[in-house]
């Protein structure tokens, strides 16, 4: 049978057949896509004293997919406060896992630790078209596997759509490509009357203001070819803290670079939270080849092992900003970098001797986590 | 042979066989290529990935469908004929100026929306009859439309490929206005004069006048132009006052302008106009669905990474060559995809030059991808407007395209020396 290009002739039978197949696909696939709305269980450990919702700080997101849990770990003694933002980008899984690890293990002796594992909760309910990422990945624990969602960099378009051709960051006047309107880390400090994503970032900003958060740490991952990687980015106000933490991390055997927050790149946590609140705003990046443009086959194995033959070639060509050999960048190593970074920022805060302290205990060491992150995740039940 | 290369060859080979030998539509051929790619790549038939890929261009598809309605409305209501007559009457004595002005009009919607499709379907549709009235052959008119729309997409203030590249390397999209103007304006003038001037040098107005419909303009007066005024006004206002006016989006702007057009000129059959517009759009919409599936499967199987890593493994000279060949050629799949998938790694490999000039040049070259078949959004629609096959229009684009590629290459090579353009 021959057809003219772009002119496929059909009849009633072919129309019915095509519609039936499409309907069947829709039923099967709708269940698969909707399953991403079911959050992975998180088992609060001994240190969690209470939980709150992000909407407690801004009513405007109550009952929406943007609302999310805040786990609060309070010490017996009052002191300084740290906010950890995991899951800003749901396709950067070490941010989520680091937050989960803290919730399930950490105990705070002095001060308060706030942890948000799904900062852009909506982003966990979908994947990015064209990226072919797995919907989930599994971490083996001694008592059984635990599965986590691998979501999208942006808010689910079901919750905010359509994108404008151009995103205007109102408070700075900066223009970005339209797709960035759903990237929460381009919308800070947010707006109470803004779009869905801006409302969520506004809620985070309000939490920081109301609770007087001293240090904010936003956890990210980036492609190995991205210049800001294995890095700690800090607002100029947070530089003394970040440089001391970087020194301590180097002493612990973890190499990390310190990058100043660019003054003219707006909407990001390390710039806007530093400019618009009193918090010391920082951000950490690890290397996730599953996000990169050079990667080979995209699957769950790549997310967990971080091993990729094309990235090994790219390292040889000198195209990367991190070393990359056959060991890759496994998720255990990425989470251990984040969690150790958080612990050292807390330690650096105490070393600055500002009149209040935050003391966090019961967190495994860099080396311990680097071996196998699964050992420090709670038993699934 | 690496499995990714085998997958890539199977995908491209099966697409070509299905399209060229079996004469299946591009959309179905791309779907077939994607499915065979997943089978060879050991992924079975991953329905979820095929379905997800199909939605990549949903927003673009809505722009195309609504723009097509707008185009049909202004054509059938007499707006295009009236505008054509008015412009020729006023400017026929200075053909070079008229051609350049018409080229800028084609570019304008692309400049403010960043979309060559929007440019070709709005201003392109308006300008095409004027160019043909002046005696420019349909294929050359199509080429002017296609190149003009792409230059509009590349020109400031909105260049989405540049935004994608700068976003990928954490660079602010600042200082791009002059470099992008320096790239696009010479190309626009060159294209307009090369393709149009030989036919307009000795324009015989009395002869042309016989082909003009002066009646429709005098019958309806200025209100005939209200759909176009609405379109441009909404485009400009929503950009200029983005902080105060809610984002309407191009599809809604096209629809609002179309609704205005139903009441301002010749009487229209609303249902029939919409029906014709949508059935004309369907093949291109289907093509975008197929392309979306294709690129998702390339990513899933590692074929996309295979292409990128093999481009990067070469020295700077080869990177320059690839920037004017592979990068625009990626537009056969998607020019935005080219900017994101190849533009960002290329940019990271060329950081020794002036960053803004390099990013502007790469974005400019990525925009040329909208000429590359089978997707060729700008090209295909330009051809449809002048009622020609794209195969007839594309050869007319080659000299202007070569000029654009050469200019882009010079900007890449001499980016350090062109830093003065960055203000």
C-alpha cells in the first residue's frame, strides 16, 4: 500500500482501530503516570520532634500539589537553625535522599534543623519529556529495597501550564526562557500572587523569615559537564561560613570548590534568599551523569551507579569539570558529599562563635555513607 | 560496533525506508524508527516513553494550530489583499527599501516571540502575497519567508536557543542584543536583496496594479486591519508589561485576533475556516509527535549521547565545522533540541573565547535548524503559504543559508575580537 507523504488515507474501520488502540494506551499509561503522585514513605527517626506543612507559612498553597511536609528536629537546648532543602529539582535524587537520611537518622542536641525533602513537591509527580528518565530508582537496604521517585526538574505542567515564551523574574526584571517559569530555583523569593511555582518559593521564603532561619542549604546535582559542580555556592553574606566549611571538608578528605553566588543571576536560592532574608544562603552541587547531555543509555542503573562510558570518554577529552572513571559517581558518594557538607556547615557555624549553636549527632561519617547509603536508610515497613 | 551506533543506524535507516520507499508520512516513519530503535536497544516497546515523547511539542503544536486559523481568517476576510495593495502603492518607487522593510516585518513576530513558526504564519502570510505581486517567484518568496522567520527567531530581544544555552551554563541572558543584531541584520538585508531585488528594480506599477484588489480595502477601511493590530498589540503589550498583564500565550493571542477577524472584513464561514485550518495543520502536528518520540528514544537508548560525545571528541577546528553543520542539521529533529543537546556542550568546549559572542553565534546557528527537513517548521510553512513543495523552496534558501553559516562561523572564530559588541 502506498501513501502520499503526509496524507494517510483512512476509513471508518482504521479510525475505530486507531482510536481503540489509543484509548487502551491511555488507560494503561494514565495509571502509570498517576502512580507518581504517591509519595515514597519516609520514616521519621528519633530526632524528629514534629512535622509541619509548608502551607502553614503561606495559606495560598494549602490543598495544592505544592504543599509539602517539613520535618523539624529540635534540640533540648535552643540555638541556631538550619533549613535543608531537598528535592528542589526532583531529577536530582541525592538531594531527596540526603534529606531522607537526615530525617531518619539525625538527632539535634542544640538548635533546630528543618528538613524539606520534596521542596518542589509537584516536580515529583512527573518526568521530563525528551529526557527518558526512569520514574523510580531503588536503593537496597539490609532489610529490603526502598524505592524513590525520580521526577522532573520543573513543576508538573498539569499544575502550571502553559509556559510563557519568556519568563520574567519580576523582582529583578530578568528574562529567562519560558520553561524556567516552572523551575522553582529560578522563582525565588517568590510572589504571593504569582504563579503556582512562585507561590511555593514564596512559602519557603516566608518560612525562613518567620522562623528566623540562620543557614539555608539547598541540595542539587548537575551534569558532569556543568562548570559549577562538586561545589558549594554561597551568597556573599555566607562566605565566612562557607569558606570555613570548605576548609573543614578538605580536612575530612572531601574536595569541594567554593563559588560566589553570581550577583546578576536571579531567582536562585543562593542569590535571592540571601538578598531578601537574613539567612546565610548556600547551595551544594554533586555530579549526576543521569542529567547530562553526554550520557549513554538512560535507566535506573545510571541513576544509582553513576557509571557511564560516554562520560569516561568525555573526561579523557577534557570536557568535564569533575574526574570521571569507571567507578563513576554512585549515589552513595553523592549523598555522602551532601550530608557531610551540611554537617560541616553546622560545625562552621558553631566555630564562628556567634552566640548560638546547632549540634547535630547520630549522622554517619563521610566514609561510612560513601560505602553504602542503604545501610543508613530505615527499614521499609 | 557500539550498540548506540547500531540503534542510531536502525532508527535513521528505518525512518528513511518507511518515508522514501514505502511513502509513509514522516510522522509514522519517525514512530516506526523510534519503535525499531527501542527493540534493537533492548527496551522492548516502552509505551510510556513513546507517549511521553509525543508530548514534547504540545505547546508548539497549539501555536501552529491557532496560527493557522488566524492565517486563514485574515486571508479570507480580505486583510492580506488590502495590506498588500497598500504597501505596494506606497513603496513601489524604492524597491530596495521596500524589500528590506518587508523582511523586517516578516522578522518582527519572531523577534518578540522567539518562534519562527509564529513569524512565518503571521507576518509571513501577510507579506507573501505582496512579494509575489511584485513578481518574485513563489519559490523565492517562500525562501524569503523561511529565512526571514528564522532570522526573526534569532534576532533580539527573544532568542530562545540562546536562553537554553545560557541556562545550561548558568550565564545570564544579558548583553545579547547587539551580537544578535550584528548576526541577523546583515543576513536579512543580504537575503532580501539577493532574492527580491532582481525582480523589483524596474517595477511597473501600472502592470502590478491590475493584480491588486483595491476594492476590498476601500469597502472596509481601517477596520480590516484590526486582526493584525490586535495580534501585534497583544504580542507587544504582554511582553512590555509582563509584570502587570497576565501571560496570554501565543495560542490565545492568535485565537483572540482570529475572533476579531470574523467581524472586520468579508463574511466568513467560521466552522469551515476552522476546519480547513486544522486539517491543514494535522500533518505538521503529527510530524512533531513523531519527532518527539524519536528524540525520546534516542535519549533512552544512548543514541543521543553517542552523537554528542563523538562531536566533542574532536579539536576546536572540527567543533567549528560541526557548529555550522551538525548543530543546524539537528534542527531536522528540533532547533531547540539542537541548542540544548549540542549547543550547551559546544559552548562548554569553546569557553576560551568571548562567552556572550560564542553563545550568540551558537544560538544563531542552531536557529538555522528550522530549515532542515523533515521537521523544517519555518521552511514547510513558508512553502505552504506560497503553495509550493518545500523541495522547491529549500534550494532557494541555500545561498542565504550559506551566508548565515559563514557569518556565524566568523563570530565563533573571532569571538574574542568581537567582545566590543557586548554592552
